[in-house]
C-alpha cells in the first residue's frame, strides 16, 4: 500500500517530488563529477575533520522525500537520510506544516528547559509510544541537540545513582564523538590522538555472528558472550570493578549493522538486573520505527533502565533526550544542562512525525520494506560473490563486502574487502544513489533510506546497487589485468 502524505503543504511540494523522481528515473548514463565553487570553498575553509564530503562530494540545492538534487541539477536517491535522522524523508509536508504553525503562533523558539504547550505535547506523544513497562515509571531529561550529549547525560545519570565510575561497553560500539562518548567507542582510530581516553571502560564482545569473537557463531556464540558477561559482573577476582552501567546498541549502526539476537538482549538484561547494574540502550539511530518497531530493544521484549534518543525524534531537526526509570533520578538541579535543549521547532516536528508514523503504521511498513530489501540483496549474492553477510532489522540494512578468494576466519567467512566496498559506494553515487559505509575496515555497505520508501523505489535502489557492484568488480579487475599484462 503506497504511503500518502496525511497533509499537503501545497502543490509546489508535490510537484517538486514528482519532478525529482521523474528526472532520477530518466537517468540513462552515469554522472560525472567536477569541482564547483561551493565544494572548492568547503575544501578551503572547513575543518580537516569533515567526513561525508570526502566520499560524497555534493553541494545540495533541493530535496523532497527520498530524493536530493545538487546545484548541478543531478538527482540522487538518499539512502543515508541524515544517518537515519530523516524518518519521513526530506521536507515532508506534515513536518513543514508543523514548523509553519509554530512560526505563525509566535511561540518563543528558544526556551532553555522552560515548558510550553509544544513541549508538553511532545512529551506526552513520546511517552505514549514507549512500552508501558518503561513509560509508567519514567522521567525524561532534555539534552543538548546531539545524541552524543544525551549519551553524556546517561553516563552522568547512572554514575550519580550508583556512586560507581566504570562502564561496560561493547566491541564495535558507536555512541558519539564527544570525549565521554568516545570512551565507549569500539573503534580505536578516533581515540588514538587523544591518549588514555579508554580509562574507566571495560569492553565486552558483541554478538557479531558473521565474525563471532569466540569462533563459534549461532546460539553457541550468544551463550558464550553471556557467560563472559556474567563472569565479569560476578567474579570477585576478575579485576573489573562493579560498573555504574552497561551501554549498548540493540542494533549496532556504525559498527556494521549488527542486530543483537533476542536471546542475547534478554540475557544481558537479566544479568544486569541481577547484578544491580543499570542498563542503557542507545536508540539514537534505531529509534522511531527504523528497525520495524518503535524501538530496537522491543525486538528482545525487554525494558531497559535508560534509553538514549536523538536523530529522528526531532522530525529532521536537532533534539536529544534521555528517558530513564524514576529510581535513577538522583542527580541535582543543573547536573546536566544545555542552552539549546528547548528546541521548539524540533519538538513540533517530532510530534508531527510521531502522529504520522502511528497513523500510517510506518514502523510496520519499514519492517516489510526491510525484508524486501534483504531478499533482493540475498538474490544478488548468487551473482556477486563479493557480497557476504546480508543483515539488518527493518530499514537498517547492511551488506558485508568480502574477498571471496581471501583467507577465511574460523567460521569459513572470507576477509573484509575495503577497496571493493569503497568502489561500490563510488559507483552507487555515479548512478544516483547515496549510501554509506561502516563496520570493521569500512567494509559494510549500509542502507538507511527514509521509512516512507515504496516498493517501486526500493526495487530501483536494488537495480542501481546491482549495476554498481558489477562496475566495482570490473574496476578492481582492471589494475590486476594491467599488472599481469606487464
């Protein structure tokens, strides 16, 4: 069933969407890319820490739904969607209308943490979609605009409540780029220049079935991971102090789109409860229907003590919150603050997004589309041996790119193929598809399209991806053939 906007914001928005879609589908030859003045000035003046423009060198002009257009008039399907922020895609009519309403009503746009009717409505809407086991006894802290700031707040919350300082985090984790959040990150690269940033964090194995850290895989790997976690939490000679909290993503995002099995989620929840250690689940990228349910932890039928939310909750605008059980509410007034925690436009857009997600049953739609995407990708595995594990939940899907002729791990899975993954991403861009890479060695192609994507649009994504993989294979074969000829 195609999804229709619940509220039209004028014919111009609909016309823009039709125009972008028609011009993208009319594409017959790959795009070529040249530098323009905007990109040159970005290179000249922006920090060397910038990331996305290095792999996606676009200067964007317009956007609607799943499409973006750059200043050269090229149209792309956006399967990055603000790293999962744009649940309803770009400039959805219900979001634009909600923003206009706030502006027309003269509501103050900057309120610190003072309340307003818009904020009150947003809190009620958010609590309504939480599982009752969490919402009936929950408190909420509005944080600075980013998910990383909400992670920082969650750390301070559990350390204050428990009086402890150590945290348990997991291999492959990503929780943001501020200094405290970086301590919890599995990737070593961003932390190396900062010295001893890992102090106070014990890293644990995450249930990564394709490359199981125990060399087991399946249920045996899950049980080994839980046994190890139990040992760390209970062994008085284990060398790990009782932690203030355990934090993880129910589906790792930047770590390579790795869903934790329900049995592992349930086991980790049980162990943390038995040990009296608060469980924090980072739903920054997975929340608001991305995985086919409102929140990824619902796939395990568990109730965490703390939930960190950002990205999609602001309806495409900056907003982050921490929701937690009342018994943890022991910090003092001002213990966590932030000037821009009262973003009224984001709260209005968030409420509008929740209302449409509920009315159109979009989390369920995301589940169906995710299954369709993974079926299509698994069919392509039979044609392209470089496509290894296909995994995900809902419209958070990853494909691990491998070297089928390389050495295999204990489970028989070949090594990652970083160069091939980069070539696939570049070829996708040439054919009008924006995707991102992640995972170990940057070898996982990640799909995070807007949740409103239709079957027809998704099939077109698969067509482009198939062509991109074929071209990437050819690109990597040419240097080898040239070397052999020489």
